[in-house]
C-alpha cells in the first residue's frame, strides 16, 4: 500500500464531517428514537405481563410471518424482534446516502476534480467517506447499546446487538462503495444500492415466513440478528463472518477505484440517439422521460413485494391463534368483520401505500430539482408556460402513483387468487384494497404541489406531514391515540381495518377534491412567482 | 418600433436592489451589445425580458408585448442562449437540441445538420459527458436552427475556443443580414466590437452609457506613442494629455479626443521621427467606468 494514495484523507474527512453536521445526527439518532417507540409501545401493551403478550404474538402465525419468531420474551427481546428491521433500514439508508454523497456526487458535480488537483490521493475521497460512514454507524451503535442497557438489557448482549446493527450499516456502506464505481451518475449508484437494500428486506420477510432459521440468515444482513441472537444465547462468533462480508465490498471498491478515471465509471457510458423520437416534443414527454427509470424501479419493487405478501396470505391468515393485539388493533375488533384470509394482505397493501406516498412527494419535487439545477430556464424561454411546465410534472405524479397502486392491486389480486385457488372470488377484493389507497396518496401530490408552488423554500414540509401520518399510525396501533386523532391522516379513510364493502366513498371522493384544490392553488402560486435561477 | 424598450426598470430580491434604474432600447434589426462586469445585473435584466423573473417596477415592451403576461406568445418569436447551460444528464445532445427546438415551435432540420458540422458537435453523446463548451454548443445549435425575430444571448460563448467563437460570430452576422434583432450580453469585448451596432453599458444595476461604438469611443482617449527629434516637455502643460511616460525622446501618453490639435502642434514643433496612434478600445472604455469601483475597493 502506498501512502501517497491516501494523502489528504484527514482534511477531506473533516470537510465531509462539516458538510454532514446536520444530516449525520438524523440517521445516527433515529435508531434510539425507534427503540424508545418500540419500548414504550410494548410497555403500554404488556406492563407486567409482557411475556404473555410476546408469547401471544409468537403464536400468532400472521405476526410471526412478518416479524419472525420472538427470540427472548422480555423487553429487550421485544426490541430486537420488532425494531431490528427499522434500525437496519435506517442505518442502511443513512450509510448509502452518506457514502454516495461524498464520492460519486462530488465527482459528478466536478468538486472531486478540484479536490484532486490539490495534494490528495486516489483513495482519499473514498477513504474519508467510508471512515465518516463507519464512524457514524459506530456512534449509532454506541447509542443503541446505551439505550438498551438503560432499558434493562445486559451489557454484553446489548453490545452484541449494537455491533450486529453496526455491521449491517457498514455492509451497505461497502455496497454503495462498489455501486459508485460502476457508472458515472450518482442516480445509478443510488438505484443499485437501494435495490440491494430492498432485496435484503424482501429476503428477510421471506425468511420470517419460513420460520427465520433458513440459509437466508446468512444471505441477508437484515436477518443477521438471527445468527448472533443477542439476549437469547449471544453467539459472538458470527461477528467474524459479518466483518468478512463487510470487508469484501469495501476491498472491491478500492480495487475498482484504482482502475478507473476520475468522473468515469467502470462501464463505458452508452451513447444516445442522434435525434429525438418524433413524440419527444412536449414538457409532458420530458417529465415522463425524466421519471421513467425510477418509475420502473418502483413497479418492480412493488410487484415483488406484493407477490411475496399475497402468496403467503391465504394460508397464514386462515390458521388459528391470532394474537389479541392484532385482532383488537386500536380497540377495534376488525378481524371479526373481515374475512380472515384478507387480514395479512390488507396490512401489506396498506404499508406499501404509505411508501407510495414517498414516491408521490419525490415525483412532484423532481420539478424543484430541475428548478434548482437551472434546467427550467431553458424551457421557460420557449413556448412553454409555467402552468404547462408544472402541470406536466403533476400529471406524471398523479398517473404514476395511481399506476403503482393499480399494478399492486392487479399483481396482488392475481397472486392471492392463484395461491388461494379462488381467483374470481378474491381478485376484486384485493384489487379494491389497493386502488382505494389512491386518494390518500394523491393528497401528498396535491400537498407537495401546493407547497412547491406557493412556498418553494419550505416545500420540504411535505415530508413532515408524511412522517406525522406514519407516527399517527404507529401510535394508534399502540393504543396511545384513538381513532378521532388517527383520522387526521388521509390514510385513515382507506385503512386496512376497513372492509372493502364499507369504504367511506364520500370521504375518499373529498380527498381527491382536496388534492385537486391544493394542486390548483400550487399552479397559481407557481405562475406568479420568480423562478430560482443561478446567478 | 423598437424590439426592446425598457424604461425605469427596477428589480429587488428582498432587500437586495439588483436593478436600480434600467433604461434600454434595442432597435429592430440591430445587434445591440450589453456589457458590464459580473454582478452588474445583465442576466437579471435578460431573465425579466424572458418572463422568468418578475419586474419590481418600470415599463417593458418586448416585440410589442409584455414579457410577463404574453410570455408564451412572445417566445415564438425569440430564442435565448444562457451563459451557463445546464442540460439533462441522461439525454443525448441530439435529443436535447430536438426537444428544445420543438418546444420553440419547430426547428429547421437542414440548418441543424449544418450547424452540427460547423460547431463539430457529436449529438450522440449523453449530455452528462459534455464539457462546458459542448453544452454551450448544444444551446447554440438549437437556437440558430430556430426561426426567430429576436435573438437574446447571455454570454453565449463562455467556454468556447477561438475557432468556435468565430463560427458564433459568423452565425450572428448571418442573422443580422436577415434583418433580425440581436441582444448580446458579453464581456468578451472583441466580440462586441466585431458584431455590435450599438452598445449599452450597465454598472451596479444602472445603464451608464448607450451609443454606437463611435459615439462611445468619442468619450475616451487614444494612446499615442511618439519619438521626437528634440524634447517635447510642453506636452505636460496641455490640459488634454494624461499619464505621460518618457524614455529619452520617446513618449507614451493618452489624450482626450478634443486635444488632438494642440498635441500635434507641440509634437510638430519638436519634430516627429515616428508615431503610432492606438484608437480608444472598448477595454479602456470599460476600465474608465469600472476602474473607479476597483480603485475605491482597493482604498477600502
């Protein structure tokens, strides 16, 4: 190893740390928040009889199909059982975004070129970014351990659990380290890394449905706590395996970095067509083109997800032994009203619909990105009015988000129908479950349009609303709030506890009207405001 | 009727008064230079003309219409090239040119092919891989392939090499020959000197000078290099001479244009061996307007 290849790493590390001083704490502290939410939920549910509650869950075929078996029947066990997937997701996303932000994004924007013209080595950026990401994970790990010890976990088991979580984060740092080497765009690196992350989640769900002791424990990091078994045996030895698995992609990323030019990828960029196709001639065509790739990614993810869910649903939901918590969610006895087979899939569809809300927001904000990066200046000097430009992006947001739910309904309906052996009887119900989520998702299109059009600087507030709706859902499930508060969330009107035959059509119709109203106001705002331009 | 008529235009972003008082008229069929240093308000003025930014106050007529209200109709008749073109990384250059041309209302395919040749641009490359100069070329090819009455350029040749700069100048000359109007913002002064009929100079959000190049030259000084047979110290007594430097009987100094007669009398009496006169350049004009700002800053 040659020292000059690492020159400047320290300075770059300080620079990256400074640039991330607000972002880093978010994903470092989020696991603590998640643990506290899980802990308070279970404390409020079980109190003294927590063991019985967990036993009840463990016997519930439906719940354990999603979360796998409980490994130890106390508060720490509940945290590991319920919180691991969220913590792994947080650290995974935090790691991959941090790493890509300081490597490929810097190369894409030309900052790396400037940096490399000073005394900095080939590996400096990658090393500094990896160090930052790994240190971020380590701090998150320390906080996780302290939190669980504080909640009554043993020191050694808490540490083992925390280290397991840290290795998951580091694994995804390594994966994105490889992903940034492949192509010259940061979007492609993000796409690859998130795909791996999504695959990990999917495999862990699959693993849970088969009892969580399959070979998948070795394959997907999202199931690594099943190997080390913190609070339930503490198998430290597996950490060696994790460290090797984490080191592999990191080593590969160094090898690839050395073999490519700055700004280039390992794969040679494809050239494009010499002329545009005749139909590529409107802002709408452009909006579609800009979002196409991302959209197909979502379609694939949605279909994979729902097919897995739907295929297992019929057999799972019909079995006896549903836990009291699930059948008495938020104080309702919804399971009595709903046909038993639909319980599992309706939750699955609901969860995905929440995520389609994220898709809706990001799709609207693509226009914001276009504005910030100075690309709408060369459109507005043409025969393109502001209204037409924004409308194009909104049409795509409305259509694509609805299409996602339609596709989920069709794929879920087919998979469920085939798995249950009664396609004709079930398809319509599953399809309606999915399609009924269109109005709440559209609220996020309308809301984002309103904020972007009128107050572009605070348009990120859409995310606050989305997160609030998710928190409402969690706190309602934990019986901390009642339905009247839950019904602030647009998702409440197509909630998974509501039977398809009893959907509140008027409310859903009103949601669509509100969304369109928001959109109209947003369009008017955009029509009358300054466009942000580069100086 | 003038193609562009701006009266008392102001523009503020919050407390920042970017444009204080812009008065600008561009006649039909002329190439009008718009010069000034960075941050003087050139791009802001142009973006208001395009209806991308909204004016704070003042009157603007663009091709007889209101650039904010009638933006879309007016844009049929104009094309624009910004100084820093940002493109869609995933689109090829060819796709971008076609899209922009179609959004304008159609482009001349034959003309586009010629321009791609002239500017030596490979349209199959993804925009992500283009250098700054090549991104400018994409915008220029698209603009010159379109039919328009008014061409607005905002430092269009930044990043282009001298060969391409010349091709740009040829394209503008052609456009001018066809009787179209051009507003060319630039700080490449040779470009302005070669192309422009009239020039407006902007400084700190105000137009400080407008006129033909000859008129503007009149405001500034020629530089004289002269070698005399005997001493010509009387030069220093004249009111119109400035910055005299002497090396033996060689003198170098600048003169106000109205002092030429007096200077020649003194020189003739001293006997002239050789003499060159450098005409006032736009550079000097520029420095005369902005040198003051720089000096003030240095004092602070």
